[in-house]
């Protein structure tokens, strides 16, 4: 008696119906099981013969609108689906092996920027994966692969939500703070990072899907592994990463802010009560307001702005990352921020590091071998900025000339001012279509003038401060702070330098004018625009 071959009932289903069934299965794991049913089904549903099916699954699973600046073919979306599934599998396995890690991290970085904290990343345990990645690869005794270390810092910065940080144990937060501290360095904070020109080590991961894949042996792979990466089926050179300093500063503040400030019990409840009792200084409501000025995290903003990507355009590096492959070569810096991006009230805090920290950063032989100490004294900071722009045919201020502090109180009168070498005309930015239409061309100079508000001065800064500075062509925002009531040459000036990250976080470092190579007031700051 001869046995007849057994066929799957799905082999008799019309091809279009079969593809619809495959689309409804959605999960890549379910689709793989369907492909394994028979050779006939595999021949009709594999990625080579049915790229439109996998492209449809990609559109249902991920948000491709962020990369829709150029048409993407079904084959490109299908290839990207496979690449993302591979990266998500690494997250689920907690696979820290170096083989294929560079490509997977770039894929995860694009996913975070395009889709934010999506369900796919959450289900794959992305936040746990990137924390474990940092705990291993940011250690001093690991191979010094700069691109990898910098990418890990940026993945932490862009991928973690406030809730992710709050859910961490104090021990994990302390470990991350210690690992991030070397990236906030006085002498390397603004040095661009390039990819390594030599081979790098690769680790062999454990084979079990459920086990923690911890690297345990060394070998080497060819240097061309650091060449092109794949995105949407296009081979391209990896974009240059910005220095990790700003990302490390954002994370440092976010980790510090996870511990609520202790409210002194003796403070008056409100400003009205403090005034009635003739008391100065902060009140309980001032502390509450200060707690609300925490550093804004990219993932939290991205989760609430899924249909509005305008805030991403304010960060030159991120806007170039979002461009479709092949559209243009990504650049690290943008010549200027859009007018109005810095106008308004900025609130946040600054933290000071000790003289020992500065000695470590400068590589002093007097610095202890234990490493730089922590940042301390989280103090409220505020500034109301106004922007002044110089357009052709007017002449901008000479390089190195800092705008004067005069007429800060009456900023409307600061349209023109006299300098030693002549008359320089600047136009104050005012929101509205008329300004945008009249001055749509690039500005020759971008000046900032600011001051603290009375509400901040009553609570935290008696006498207040004036600010003056400019936005550099490479995106660096540099400004000085001096007391309002002491404009003499002997008064101490603080110099602040930073960048506007993802349109909402103004972060950087500062130092006092009296600081020298071994000692002086220095630290980091983080500001967010008042909504």
C-alpha cells in the first residue's frame, strides 16, 4: 500500500489570500513558522519573492514617516525589517558580543530617533539592554573603541525615559554616574570623535537565547568592519557622532534628579507669607517649582510628539540622521539655529565640581588616581534670552567681541549699539511671519542678551544676573554671566558653553573667570525652555 504525500491545506489557498494571512500573522516569529510549513509556502512567501509583504509588515510595525523624505522601495523596507528584527533579537538576548554590534547599534539608534520608545523596543527590553551595554563597554578596562563608547552614551541619552531611570536601583544609577563622569571632561568636551582606523576586538557570546551573553574571549576582525553600514538596504558610511559630552551631561542631570530634593522644614510655604514675615530666600513653593524644571529627555518628548517632528529639526545632527539614505552626507554641525529657538525663559540647574575634579580633567600629576569626584550642589539657574541678528548689508561684531550688557532692562532699545570700531546694527527677533519672511536669509551674526527674572532673584539669586553671548557658526552657544549690580571689571564673570540638543535641552559646561589650571569654580548646566 503506497502512502500519499501530505500537503498543507494552505498550499491550496489563492496566493493573494495566503499573503493576507501572512500579513495578519504580523509577528516575525509567526511568519517564520508559516514559512517552515512547506517548500511551496516558502517559495511563495519568502522575502525575495514577496518583498511587498515584508514592507507592509514594516509599515504596520514601525513608523517610517520620519524617513519619508525620499521614496523607499518595498525591497528597502523589507531589508530594514530584517535588520531591525536582528537588532531587537540582540536586545532580547542581552547579547553584548561585538560581532555585528556596530550595525545593530546604529539600527537601534535610528529606531529610537524615528519611532521613540515604541512597543517593539519596550517588548525587546531595550532599556535593560542599553544599561547593561553601558555597564560593560564604558568601563576603563574594556578595549578603547571610541565610536562604540560614544554610541552607547548617545543611546542611553536618547533611548531612556524618565520612568526608566526612576525604576533603576540607586546602585545602578550610581554605577552609571561613575561611568559617565569621564565623558564630562574640560579638555575633551568639544573635540570631535572619529571612527577607529585599526581593528577592534570581538567577543563570543553564549549560545542560549535566554542566557545573558557576556563577552568572555578576545579575537580580531578585519578593519573594514568599521566601514559602511546598512540602512534601508542602502550601504553608506556611518554618520559622524557628536562628542558624547552633552549626552553625558544630560544623563548626569537626569540621574541626579531621580533623587528628590529634601525640602527644608523651616521654609515659609509661599512668597506672600515670606514677604509678610520679612524673610528672603526660597520658599516651599519655590522648591516645588524647581523640581518641575528637570532635564527634558528625548524619549519622553518623542513619545508625546509622534506626529510632530519639528522639534527634531532644531538639532542639526538628528535632522541629518533622519534624512533618507543617499539624500546627503550627514554633518555634525549646522551653521546656525533657527531664529527664535533660544528666545524665551530658560530654567534648570547647574552643578559644581571641586578643584580636584578640575585637576583630574586637566591631567594634573597632583590628581588622585581614584578618578574625578562627583558633581555636587545642584543649584537653580534661570535666564530670559532675547536674540539679536545681524543681516547683510549691516556689519556684524568682530570675532571675539562680546556684546555689552547695557540696556538689558530695556531690551527693545538694543536694536543698535556703538562699539569701538563703528556702528553695528542688529535686529531683535520677534515671532511672526513678517520677521520670517523679511529675514529668511542666513544671519551674519547671532547674539544673545538675557537676564534673570525678579521671581528667580527673590528666591535664589539676590541682585540677579545679566547674560550676554552669541551663537557660533558651528552651533556652539557661548555666553557670560555677571551680577546685575556690579558691572566693574573686578566682578567675577562665569563663562558658559553648550549646545541646544533636540530643540529643548540647552546643556553644557561653565567655569569662572578666576579659574586656573588646577583650581576654580567649574561645572555643568542644564536648562529647558519654559512652556
